[in-house]
C-alpha cells in the first residue's frame, strides 16, 4: 500500500462519528423549558420543584384547581415573579429568563394573554393590531408614522386568521366578548412571539365562540409554542394532546389527555370536583 493510501486510511479511521441529535429525529427541539422551579411567599410554597418541557410548536394545556400554581408559573416565565430557585430557558441555555426583566423577556418572544381582554376600546380593530406591531413604540410613531405595504399585509393576514377582517374599521369597544378575545390574540401575533401564554381564553364565551377559539389555537400550533391555562375541560379535550396537571404547586400528572383524565389522583383532586 502506498504512503498516500496509508495516510488517507489513517485519516478516515481518525475522523470521529458525529453525535446523534439530542432530540432525536421524531422530536422537535425544545422551545421553552422550566427546571426545578420553586417560589415561596412568606414560607408558603406556591411552586415546588416544577419541571416543564415544551417542544417547539407544541400546544400544551395547563390545568389544576384554584391555587395549584398555574398563574405563578406563568408569572415566572414572563418575569413578573422571581423564583426562589430554579431556571426558565427559551430555546437556548443562553436565554435564562429568570435573570431578565419583563420587557426583555417579551422582546425575546414570550407573549402573554390574560383572562380579561385588554384592547384599546376607542381604536379600531385594525389600529389595535397596528399598535401591537413589533417594532419601535411611542405616541409620535402611533399618530404620524405610516405603515408600509408589508405591515399592512401582515395586519390583514392576522385579521383574516382571527376572523375579524370584516370588522377592521370597527371600534374595538363595540366587539362582542369573544371577538375581543380573538383581537387580543391577534395583537399578540402582531408582536411575532415564539411562545404564547394564554390564560382562560374561553371564559364567558358562548359555545360557538369557544369552538371558534379552539380552531384558532389549533391552527397556530406548529407555528408557535402555546401554553393554555383553562378550567373548561370540554374545551381542553377539544385542543389538547398533552396536558400538565398542577396541584399544590407541584406537577401531579402529565401526558396525553386520554391518559391523564383516567389518573385516579387527577380525578380525586380536580376532574372529580
């Protein structure tokens, strides 16, 4: 064998095999993950060693009785509450959210919708989405800056998606309750978030509005990671593949809805109520 061939063969043997992807071929990369998160208020543990892993594009429902820690968990993710211990990461361990402010976390791509819709009542539906667009904010920009064609297309696409294209010029204060909820989801989408945290989206809705909301959230899954906190179990069953159940600040059960709703512990503390 020639010297060149021996050198080439040695080089091939010395080349290491690349490691397999951590997430595996059938699993998406993680989008948001919470590690061993605990929160104490004057000795009371609102969260106790909670770990939550969310794949990119996943729609996860977070359920549990009142006082289970659902709101506290959302507050920690968005920076409103600082945990006693533990961490929250977005896409990378470089993005440790518990070290950042609420504004910085929102800027990284975490959008949150509270139970009660907070739209600008006197402004039109279109203007509400315009005010929410990702980019520089301020009174001068809002009143005098002109939208470019791409921004107008983006708003039109959002209004079509949330079912309010025919109400673009209508004051938001005149919308029905369900429509205001959809508008607020649209305003979040205008900010182009990576993760949507949505608190009780169908509270106070009619059955038809709840069905429309379910279709909307399912249409967004895959494009964005979505966490829905909800008490309406019929609605949860209509949208959820995986569910996390919190009880007394801890993860009580987690998995497919069909499996979780048969768990005796879940039936005892929540679903059986």
